[in-house]
C-alpha cells in the first residue's frame, strides 16, 4: 500500500516581491501586496511552501473605454469618466488587492494625453486610494518613454509596479524604475526564451531580479490559453530547478484578454445559441483567470466585478486546501 | 509595343526596352546587377535607383525616405518605364560584381585548405591527355584505326571499357594520316567508362587543364587546375549574379517558376562561371581548348539551375530533387565555355537541402575516414552541419542567410583584399583598430570581421546581449543613422572613402539570426544523436569568412559551441577543395559518391525542438548561459 504521496524536492524558489510601501516604509499605502516566494508548483502544498495567495488587480483606464462590451458597461459605465471613483468602487465594493491603471489615453491615436495630465491622474489616485498601484503604458514605445518616467518620478517611494518593459524597449523604463525605487513588469510574447532574455537584459542594467514580475502574455479561453499555460509551466519548472533568470512571479492580464474574445462580447442577437451575454462574458473571464491561477499567476488583472468576486472566492477555496 | 531608351549611369549603358518594363529588369538586360533580396517584390528596399531624367511610373513604398524621394530615388522593381529616361545606380544598390571592386585574387581561406593532404587520392583526373605515336599500318598489321588507337592507349593505361563518339570516329582516319600518326587523345572518366573525348594532332599533352567550382547561393568560386601537375593555377571569386533574383534558394526557386525565370537564373550562373573561366585562362595564358573538364560542387538548387533543370519540386512536400547524382555530361550542354567537347561533372548531393557542396566538404576534411567524432560546420547562406566519423554521418541544413558572406549587411563584402577581418575596440574610448585582408585601406567588412566586431562590441558593452546599442556618452561612434542606430567602424575621412563603414542594429540582427540558425542546427544534430558538444573530438569550420577565424570570438557571439579551442580548425572553402580533389582523382569522386550515399539527412523543420533552440540562440552568446561557461561578457 502506498502510504505517502511521492514528494518533489525542488532546489529553487520564486522571488518574493512587495508591491506598495506604507508610511513607515517611505510611501503612503495602507496595505502592501506580497507575492511570490513559492517553493512548489501552484497549489501543490505538499511539496513546498506557498507563502502568499494570488492577488487580483482591477483594470482602470485614464479615459473612458469606448469599445468595451455592454456587459462591462452596465456595471462600470457610471465610473468610466472618473478613474478615482472607478478605483474606489472596485476597492470598496469588490475588495480588489491592487489597482492596475492603464494609461491608454496617452496613445497618440487615442487622445494623446500629456505627461502632465497622466502625472496628475496618478497622483490623484495615489492620494485617494490606499491599495498599491500598477501603472501600464499605452503601448506606443516613444510615448511610453515620455509618460512612464514622469509617473515613476511622481510616485517615488510608493514601490509601484510599472509596465511594460519589452525586448526592444526596456532601457528607459528600467532606468526610471531603478531611480525611483519601483518594481517592473517584463513582457514577452508567449516565449520562455524571450522572457528569460529580457530578464537578463534588465538585470544587466543593474536592476534587481527580485523586483521583476513576468508578463508572459496570455490568451483567453479558446485563444491559445493552453499554449500560454505550457509556457508558464515550463518557466516554473525551470525556476524551481534553480534557474534564477526565470524565478519571477507572473502577472496575467486574464481580464483584458477574456474580453477580447468574441464569445465574451457577442450579443445574444448575434448568437442566440450561445446564451445570455451577461453571464457568458463573466464566465469567460472567470474561466480564463482560473486557468492562469493553476498555471502559476501571482497577479491577475481583471475587469468585471462579478468575475472578480467569483475568482476571489475560488482563490480562497484553493488556499484552504493547505 | 512602344520602345524606349533607358540610359544607366555611371556606366553610360543604353538599353531599348518595352513600355512598362521595370527598371530592375532593364538594368539586368543592360548587364548591370542590382541588389534585390526579395527578388523584385518591393519588400526589401535594396534596389534603389535615382531617376535623373525622364518618365517613370513608381508605386508608393515605405522603403524610400522623404529626403530620398526628393532626390529622385525609387525602387527599381516597383518602377516602370513610361518614356526615355536616365537612371543612376548608386553604389549601395550594386551587387558588387564590378571586377575591380570585388573581383580580386582569392585569398587563402576562400580557396580553402585541405585537411587530409593532397596526395591521399590516386592521381586520375576527370580528363587525361595521352600523346600517342601509333605504328603505321601495313600488310602485317591491318587492324582498324580506332582499334589501333585503343591498342596504343591500352599499352599506357588499363582501360577496359572504351567509347568514342561518332564525330571523333568520322574525323579519325584523316586526322591520323595528316598528323603522321602522332596524336594526343583526351580521355574522360564518364560514368564508369572511358571516353575518347578529343583527338588532336601533335603532342599537346602538357596542356591539360580543368576548372573546379563551388557554386554557392551567394558566392561563386572557381579554380583553374593543371591536371598533369595537380597545381592550382589561379582562383577567382565573384558574387552569384542570381542574387538579383532573391537572396535565398526559396526565392530563387519561386523565381524559376516565373516565365523565363529558369532560363534567366540558369544564365546568371553560367555567365558568372564563364566569366571566371575566361578571366582565369586569359590571366594565365591558357587556351580555352586546353580546358577539358569542369567539376562543380554546389547545393542541390544551384546544380539544378546550372543544368537548367526545374527546381520546383525541391520546395514542395516531400522535397524531392530531380537528381542528386548527375551523370557526367558535356560542359557545352550546360552552356559552360571550355573545350567544346569537354566534360562537366557534379559532386553528388544528399537531399534537396544538402547538396554536393557539403559532400565535397566532408571529402576534403576527411571526417569519413577517421575514428574521431567530427563535426563539420559550413557557414554559408545555407548553413550545413555534418556529424560523424568513418562509421556514420548525419547532416542537417539551416537557412542562415548571407550575412557571413558579406551580403545583406550594410557594409558587408567578400573575404577579399580590403575586407576588414580583425577588429579590436578600446573599452576606454571606443577607438577601433582594424586589420584588412592584404593590409590595404578598408573597403568593407567580411564574415570574420563581423564576428570580431560583434564580440568586441559585446565585450566593451557597446551593445546589449540582444544586439541593441547602449547609449553611452563616451561612445561617440554610436549614432542615429538612416536605418536606425549604428556604430562607425571606420570614418570615411581616415581613408578617403565615400561613406563611413558602419554596422547597424539591423546588421547585428541579421548576423544574430545567422549564428542562431547555425548554432541551433548543430545543437539539435548533436542532441539527436544523444551526444553533447563535449563528446566531439574535432570541429572543422568551413566557409569563405576570411583568411582567419578567431575561435574565441566565434564562441563569444555564440556561433560555435564553447568547448576546448584546440579542437577547432578553420578550413575555409572546403567545398571548393573537395571539388578540386574530385576533379583530380576518380578515386576521390567515387569516395564522394560513397559519402553522399552514406549520409543520413535530418530535416530540422519537422523537429519540434528546433524553433525553441533557435529562439534560445537569438541572444549573445545564448539564453542558457550555462552552455557558454567560459564566456565572460
């Protein structure tokens, strides 16, 4: 009779990262989010320590999104115009752990908001909410290189998480985060080799490996989810067997990805056989997010309040197995 | 159809063309070769010309900058003739076929070094000349003229199967009598038989020459050899003129399917070969009639195009060539201008993507005869890797691109006189020291120069491990160029050049891809045999990279595996050496057939691990640093 489950002995572990700094630590946050530190695969408590639970960040934009699905609009439309109320709503009512502010409106094609405007917004949020902050650029390299350093400077000491450093544009953001004491998101296109290469490049600039969070780029359910899963699994296995260059926590943008899927967005008129879009979109975001929890996500970036509540409950249940 | 006159400058060459012809095709018909990596699809932006005067209809393209547009620049493949016009071809758009600039004496590495020694094979060239003094027929000796000839040959050589063509037989009776029964016969080894190729009056046996060729996708190398003494008379190298129709074999095969495409590609090869032959014989005062045979080693596609055989099926699943073992034919049938009755033979290939060039490489390095576990890495446009020893051989091909041959990179050139092949950079002030082949003023950078340069840029941290320039105030040589960031290797003022010699981020990217393709192919091949690099006893590195190759620096950039340096030898153009050996010895040629039959081909494109290995190798030296333990950058 087998008496015990076979145990894996891992030699490596994932780096621990603190996002946010309290007054005592030189910032102004009322809470600090701790992630990473795992010495085992996701939720395999038997093989090693899992010191922290995965966390959820709510995605908030600097401009009102005009292409989000009606399911999202029905919950959030009233706060779109005010990112501070948007953040507060999700913190107060749905208890998200962090706010992920996407500076989409800085994009030259989507409003071209200035560094001054974005700095003011970031400061507003910092002074009105207590949770730690993730700040994501607009995706236009040259514009991001203007707005992000301005924002890192404006939030110096708050230990935010800034993104995204990519292989062809990482130097400016790394230097800015280094100077202002922030953490950084290193984004790679579903490729473990590029993820590792980027970490090496960032580290070679003198940036600590323990301040990097990997965005492995994920796909929604039905859109390459299993591929993203296998890349994350490979990275985790490498990290747990001692490769320090991929031993970083993961951030997964499961919400934005899920809401890009037509199965999440399409109205019941378009596809009557798919059922009510109100439930369908939320289910899509929940399933996508839940899968990435199982792949090792440390931070999930999500959109819909109902999906956030459901996944939060799921995380609690998973952590109870312990 | 309306005809117009197009004048090309600075050549001042005029061609008359149909309305609507592209400027690229006009240039080709004027005998001017323009760069065009994409084969005329308007994608690569390398075929820029300047419209000085006249009417040309050009399609909009992002490949021409505002400033260039003002100066009259257009893409020659995207511009059609609408009237008479004057067109200037700027130096950067030229394929570098000018005899003066590129077509210089081949250096040692381009010729290649034989590893196994020249005397290992029995001297039995593809064509042999024998001077015969036949006995005059009389009542007692009345055998026929032809039998008389055979009898005399049999006294000198053991040649059981003889054949003679009707043309020679027709001339025989008159020729023997008018030359007083003193003639020279040229015998050719032709597919297991011996053929009387040519009968000439008097003794010309001292003048027996052959040419060996390496026909590469990017480069054509030819060598004139004295078949009696085995001496190399001269070597010439030029770019393969087919480069106008695409940089890689796939683009060429696609081009061959166009109307007249096959004909055009075939001519581009034989024109280059005939030019080399003519220049070699003129320079060394050898008569065309004394050149009796030609032996070619080339990749499978090039051999198809040389013979004007449709290469279409090479790129269609299941990738089967029309012929890998080509019988010996008359050179004139393929359009090669040597003695009209001279022979043409090709070193046999293995598969569609591993050709006779690699068989020749194996032959010349002798890896098929040794106990030692050997790896042969041939760095060409199509990088080929062979692993094995006398008991087994396995090979793979990787599409590396022409960067190491000096093509597709801003200031690249062949490893000829004036090419920068050694570089060192001072880490304090980024000053550069260069050494050129022939110690003359620099004209460009060859393969080994690029390897040195990259290693130095990495060591001095001028670039990151991804190949992008760091901004460093001390480094005045890094600047924003027309094609992005670049590093100035040589300032034009220092040597009175037209342009600075630079390396751009795009060049580095090209070289990075080339080295990644080669390293990952080698690494997959070794893994496939459940070995690792440390188990290999010797590594031969072949290719026309330069007259020397710095192994340390090749390891720093991750081109070659990080193992003991003493195991490496750089053998230059091993394909040309193998071709010469097969030209000089039937024995060697037969060995090459054995090699081709014995070699197993591993198709990398169906190997799931290859892509992953390749992306991991797209970094300096490699994403997995533990595989390059001695590299400290």
